[in-house]
């Protein structure tokens, strides 16, 4: 089985720069050992105008069968003893080719190039050809998977036998992809979607496959229209793993939907307002309201859950009364942007001691969330599927249990005031729901009652006498006097964190 990657020269970048991107010299033919055979990388053509790299994978059918036994891999549809050795695995692109891609082009997949660091971040014209690709779902599914990623797709069905056209087409296609893409993105598309189209893997699908899927799908899988099919097939139709991946992908969209979308909508409305002085954007008013509630609570250690790109974390760090600020988000990409926004690589050691960013999901309890004075859920809950909301409630109010929790969410009643928002639409495509004031208060009072909190409500933004404010905020305060218990728990958590750090250093 093999595939080719071709590119043409652009202004200031000859086509042979493909060699730098792949970390494979165009003047050499190289071979690499894999667990199921040998991978070869060669360049059929390499000029300044056009360059093509080919990956040829020679599969050893005997090694494939031996290594697949007891691992849950299909090893090539072993319907009989003979089928274990006579099958399409050596010829059709599958998870075997995807694994070879990740092994042979691992540095290119990560978007790194030490010799020419400017190259990986630049899109260039690419043409990818896979002569024989299994496509369970046909050419139409191939189009549905690759077209939303910006590719021009040609999926030509391969006949069962050209001598007997009446037999019809096989389940294989000849795939050609063309488009302006970063090479790292193109490789990640192939790494995920080749086994998805084959709907089979040659190895056991373990829980760590979720991390591989999310890592390779970051930046494109969150909004892919066939996200559920991709996750299900990639994870071997194991529902527990698929559900975990889909939940984390849904939470990852929070980063994209954080304040950027809200500010865009706010600015659009501000432009339509007939006031001489442009009003403060709603996103800024929201952060100011949150800061006011946190200051009034006396909190010193604050946790921003679903921190996105770190706007609120940055505002908290400006106020010295907040001695420790932590931001958690499910998206590694959002956290990387937040780190750049906060310039964490340039701050002093003393300043760095005040801030922490870490990846995590609110669908699960996490001991790292315990011991903080206050937690913020700013425009987060509406991105969570309603059946999963109780898990978030338990993780925050039941397990982490900060003294103060601040929650903001859109007020759906106010949507009629947005002239740029079509009737019946929510403010962002990823919102699973938007509550009225009555619905929000019913939920908040239920949470307070179940977990031992008192709750107060505040309006954020202009409070319209008919439809209320654009954003509604609830401030939860833990009921009763639990200071001694809290101090004890904080000490335990601090000790636990110190022990963890000691163990990490020892390791």
C-alpha cells in the first residue's frame, strides 16, 4: 500500500521544501522497520517547480496475524484460517498505513521543523493520492469526511473486476485530495480518517486511543459535521470511549465560543446603538461583574473553569488581592493561546507562582479543583448537554466545593433585542440550551439546595424592564459556618499537591 504527497513551488519557497517539512531528504530513498513490515520513503520527482514524496508500506501477512492474535484487532477480516493470510491488508490503505504515517513522519505531524521553523505554519498547495482506499460508506462518505476540511475531493470507485463491469463497484476508491493546507494538518486528517473509512483497526482499541483522537483532531474535529461517526469508528465502536471523546470535544468548543463570539455579537449590537459614546461591550461588563462578586466574597485563591483563552485569568492577575489564580479548560489549544496571551514564558518566578493553567474536563471529579476559595463558570453551562449537567454540578459543587461559585449564562428572553440575531436562534451554534430567568433560577436554587449553598442573582448588562438583562449571574455561597472544615480540607489538599510534586521530582 502507498500514498503520495505532492506540492508545487511558491514565491520564495521551492517545491523541494517538502523535504524539510517531512524531515526526509529528496535525494535519498529511506527505509524504516515497523511492527508489521517495512516502510519506504522516496521521491519520484524533486524539482523546484514540483516535488512528490511517496510512502510505500510493505506488509508481512504472517507478522500481521501473529501480532494481531489476542489484541482484538481484526488483522484483515479473518473469516477463515486462509483469510488471515490472504486479505487486502498489504494493498489497501488502512490503520496500518495511518500508524506508519505517524511513525515515519512523526516530526512533521507535530508541525516542527528545526532547520526551517517558518515552514510548518504556512499553508501550501498539496495533492495527496491514495490508489486503493477501503471506504465503508462509499465515495459519498469520503466526500463528507474530507470536504469540510477544505479539500477538493475525488473518490473514484474501483470496479470489482474491469473484465466484468456488470459486477459493479467494489468498496474501494481511488482517492485524490487537493487544497491549500498546512502539511501537519493534512497528515493529521489522514491519520484519523484512513482507519475511519476502513472501519477497522489492526490493534486493540484501548482508552489511550481517545487521547490520540483528540490530539490529532484538535482544531478541526470539534466542528466537523461527521464528528460522531468519526469518533465511533476510530474508537472501534466502543461506546464508553466514544462518549468520553464526544463529551470532551463538546467542552473543547468552549474555547472557540468563549468571549470571542460574545464580543463579536456585542460589537455588532453596539454599532447599531444611537449613542454618542460607544457602550462597554457585554463581555467586559460580564468580567467586571464577576470580579466584583469575587472581591465581595473575600476570595484569594480563584479557579476559572472553562477558562478558554484566558481573558478572565488575565484580569484576575491584575488585582493583587487574588494571590493564586488557576485556569482549567478541556482544550489544549485554548490553553496554549492563554499561555501566550498571559506571556507565561516571560514572567518572573514570583509572578509564575500566582498562576496555573491545566487541562481537564468538568464531566469528571478532579482533586486539583479542591481547596480554592472561589470558582467561576463564565458562559460555560450552556455548552453542556443537559443530561451531562448533573456531572458538572457534582464535580464543582459536590467534590471541589469552593466557598463561592459564580455562574453566568445568557438570558434567552433578551435575544429578541439582538437585531443581528435571527428569530429562534441561540447566540452561538454550540449552545445546547439558553435559559429564561425563571429556568435559570429554578436550576440554581435546585443546585443550592442539593449541595448546601445559598444563592443570589445579579443582572449583567442593561436590565430591560420587559425581557431582563442579556446575561444573568448567580453567586453561590456555601451555607453555614464551615471555615474550620474548609481550612482542614485546604491543608489536606495543599499537602496532597506537595506530595504529588515530590513524586514528580522523584520520578
